[in-house]
């Protein structure tokens, strides 16, 4: 496999990582390619996939860690090869209608979102995408195997992909960034994301590759420190939401306007819906735990 001189990369056994712009910071990502004795597989296809040429274009198939616009930008380059997607994200891979449902955007915003991802991420659906379940395995030859561990929360079908025997784990959008966990889709789950974060240290891995920004961790202590900081962002958001409710009772729409996830003034077509989904999950937790209540007027207040 040739390595383009203008794209930084690193190799870990049978796994090569091609780093996207700013170590894969969104909207780019880090491209993972795994090569066995007779098969080459790509994990996802971020924007950098469109710049590296042969290493990606010659893949025998793609295994998706999950489905989001920034992870499927190279599909248009390899229309003839199989794309494997966890069953819970399969509809989102196969059609725009399925992806739109997964996003959970307001109907009047869906056309603008589709235009955005077609322009910026080369979006096209894969109606031939092949589903897989938790624990699925792929044999690449020469003793090299990939297996999928279903770790939802970011999306319903988000998976960690582990390369054996090298102990390399592609942890996708458990990306350990300073932004913190993203659970802003209709198919996301804060409850599941908390469980996923708790499970991550138990995976059989010694190298952890993120989709975005952080890149690669080869020291367990550093990874665990980053994971703890990542998880703490969820608790920070909870505390900020509690402070908003201490000031006065507020409706979901009022909280969306104030913002919990994104900074005030940051605008994009999906932001209001992502805020709404995320805040609602936090509110549901507060209500379930007896910390808050939803009043008859639709506003949330602390008990």
C-alpha cells in the first residue's frame, strides 16, 4: 500500500491511520485502513479519504463504525464495494429518508441539511449497505481479524472496531475531544452513551484511535485520563442545566435558545434540533431521578 507524501500517517501493526486536517477535527476525520494477507478494509470514510487515493480506493470493503455525514464522504469513490453497517444504523445508510429520521431534524430543515451534506460531504446513500450485529467478525487473512463491539449512544448503531491480534481499537466518535460526547440526534441516547463510556476501558486494546482531533492513544493512562475528562463534560452540562432551572422554570424551547451544548451565536442548520434532543435527554434524567418536574404549563422546574 502506497502512502501519500502530503498526508500524515502512522502505522500500528496491520493498521494505518491517515490523519485528516487538524488531526481529523470535524468536518474532517481520521481514515483507518487495515490490511491482512488477502483483504484490505477501510473503517469509515472521512473527508481525508478523498485525498489519499490508492490506500482508500483499493479497499475491498468498508466497515462503518457509525453513520454520520462526515463518516461517509468517500462512498462516491468506491460505489462497487460492500459497505457494512450495524443494523441499528442501517436505515440511515440506505436512504436519505432513513438518515433524516436518525438526525431528527424539523421537517422544514431537512432540505437544507441534505443540500449541505451533498455539497460539503459528497453525500449519497447506499441502498445496498449490508447489516451486521454486535460481535460481527471479518477475516482479512494471515491471522488478521476485525470484530465489532456495539457501543451506542452517539448513534444507535455506533460500534468500536477492534483489530486482532494487534489490540488496535477504532473508537470512532467516542472521540475524547474537549467538546465532549455528542448525543444530539433522534437516534442518540445519553443513557447509552454513559454506559458506553463506562465499558470502554474493558475492551481488549492497547492502542485507541479516535475519529476526530485526538488521533491516537498508545498509553492506557493517557487514554483513561482523556476518557474521564470527556465523560465529565456530561456532568458539566447537567450542572449548567440545573443552574438554568434554579434561576426560574423554563420550557424546552427557552432552554434551546439559551443553549447547553453549543455556544450562543453558533449557527448551523442542525443546531436547534441537536440542542433540543440533548437537553430533552438531560431533562428526562432529572425528572426520572426526582430532581426536576415538568409542570402543567410545559415548563421544567426543580423540585
